[in-house]
């Protein structure tokens, strides 16, 4: 019982605390070697900037009448040569005013495709990608808004021939105040992504802003849930590098309420386990640093809800055997009490203590949703059909 308890605790601590320390150390060592080679070679660090490639921005939309007009206007105002930019938007059986808004635009670079049946995002993307003729494809969402130079920043990484995919930076904002709502956890993930990119161990992209070499796109099964992760990992499987460019920025509104956010997390959770069953190649040690990051950052992370439950149950049983385990169990009880208290805390509550409480509440809520996603994965037939988030 003690072994089970400590195995669960160490697994949680490893994926959230120990792995980041190891990653930063390996990344720093890798960068030191790279800098040393630069000094000794006396060559330029960056390749000469090539001409901007032709780009197609691809978006799958469903019932997005509240934001699709502003989104198209945002794309038409990008700082990118108009003769090199195409915008391709597919409406996935929308039943609101989305189709009317799409067809009201007449910009030469904009192509819209209206699908009568709602089949799910990945099916729309698979169809739209057959229409793309440009060497680079940028993927985004209907409720995301690019900074004017976002596409320029994304395609800059393709100056290196071995780069097959580039992920940009998404900033989350509150729908009412317009303020940045990047949580400590979100920033923590950004740091991991940066250092994983540095050692060629980056994993999935953020579906709101990422780009690939079009020729590397592989159509995904029609029930795929987390398409961005699977598309990006498919490019890595082909032997190409994935990079993270935090200068390519976009903004997106957060879900307006906890119910919407929980539903999104549960769906993504089910998609994580679905992807795990399909991406077994990444567990091969021959995948190198990507195998290390995939197990440490993803596989173990996806099973944290299981580890938390095992640690709680085994901790309760061990608490009957010694004062030490009684104290550890009391700590777990306090941790979950903090979570429940955080659910009642107002968003405008400030201070270090409030921040800690909110972080604990976020962490537990996230893992509850992930656990529910695991149950959905086991008990339900996976479907790619979607519903738009209320905004």
C-alpha cells in the first residue's frame, strides 16, 4: 500500500515539478552547445530571410454568427502581401446566420465553402485541405483574432527546411473586460512549450494559431477530437521539426462560465486518451527527446486524475497505521477543502492567498474534467461533431 501511495505522489510531482526542472536543464545545455558552435563556426546565426511564401488560412466554423464577420475583417487587415494570402473558411452545417455572413463578403482572397451537414471540425478540415494549393497552411478558429504581423512571424520559422510546423502564441482575454486572463498555469505551459521546442521535443500545437507545410498534412480519421495535436504530431512522425514562435500572437475570449469551460475540458480530455491510443509511435525511445517529453508532459499528465484518486484512497488507509500518514492524509483533505472553498471565491478577490486558492481550484477542476473525459472515452462512441462555445 505504501508503494502504491508513493508511486502516485511521485508521478504527480514528476510531471508537474521535476520534469520542468529537468527540461530547463537539458534545454540550457542544448543552447550552450549551440552557442559554442556559433562562436567557433563564425557563421551567421540565422539564415537569410527568404521571400514570403504563399499562405492559405484555413478555418472550420459552426454557428459563429456572433464573431465570424469580425474575424474575416481581422484576416483581411493582416500585414501580409495580398497576392500571397488566401483565406478559406468552411461552414460545418451552420444553422444560424453564419452562412449569410460568409457569402456577404466578396474579397478576392476569400473563399467560403458551405457544407449542409454538420460532420465535425476534422471532416471539414480534411475537405478544405484538398482545396489548398499554397506551400504553407495556417490553421485558426473563428473566434480567434490575429495580431497584424502574426502570419509573417509564423512563416519566418520555415526558413529552416527541416521545420514542418510552427505554433504561435495565444493570449486569453475576458469577454467583458477585455483584460488578459492568462493564468499562472497557462504561463507555465508556455514556458514548457518554449523549452521543448528548443530541444526538438515539442508536442501538439494550439489550434487557434499554427502553421504547417501543406504537403505534410495527413487526413485524420473522421472521429478525431483534438485535431491540432494530432496534425502536429503527424508532422513530427514524418521526421520534421516543430517549433514555437511566441512572437506570432493571437487573442481569444475565454469561455463565459464554468459550465462551458468544464464541457470543453471534458471533450478535450476524451480526445487526449483517443490520441494516446493512436500515437504509440511517440512512446518509442528512438523518437528521442520527443519520447521523453511525450511521456513526461502528456502521458503522465493525462493520468494525474487517477494518481490523485489512488493517493487519496491509499492515503486514507495508511492514515490508520501511523501518525505520519495521518498527517499526509490531513494535508490531502486540506488541499481538496481549498478547492471547494475556491469555487465560492469571487474573481475580483486579490492577494497571494487568493491566488494560491484559485490555482488549487483550477488544478483540481482541470483534473476532474480530465477524469470525466477518461470515463467518456471508455463509455461513449467518440464523435467529431461540435457545438460553438457561447460568447
